C-alpha cells in the first residue's frame, strides 16, 4: 500500500489515538495489577508501536532510496515528519487550551 506523506502522518496520528483510547478503556475496566503482565504488555505495545511507526515513516522513503530516487525519498520522509509535527503541535495546543 502506497501512502503519500500526509496520509502516512495522519495514519500515525490515528494509530496513536487508537492505542491511547484502548489504554484508557482498559484502565477503566481493569483493576490495578502488580503482576509481571503489566510491564510485558507495556513493552509489547512499545515494540508494536515502533514497528507501525517505522512502517508508516520509513518504508516508502527507503524503497524510493533503494530504487535510486534519493531526492524524492528524502522529500517524502521530511514531508511526513513535517505533517506529523503539525498534527502533534495541534494536539498540544488543544491540550493546553481546551484540556
């Protein structure tokens, strides 16, 4: 699946919203747990998130780079990071002024 940089950034933002929503929901229905399962779940989520973000941010630029489209690959990556930065800044501003 080929996404343009802006779609990749939005997909990353939506993935974060999904993970946070699931964590909020799980913490609301689960009792506090002092077993080894909590750190395992945390690290598993962290590794999964790294893989998903790596796919969204790096797969297409690396593919382009390997095909000899170095400049296009760099532009694609930087556009993705810039778009995600705008999404992140928007979330922070909403948290400050609304939350």
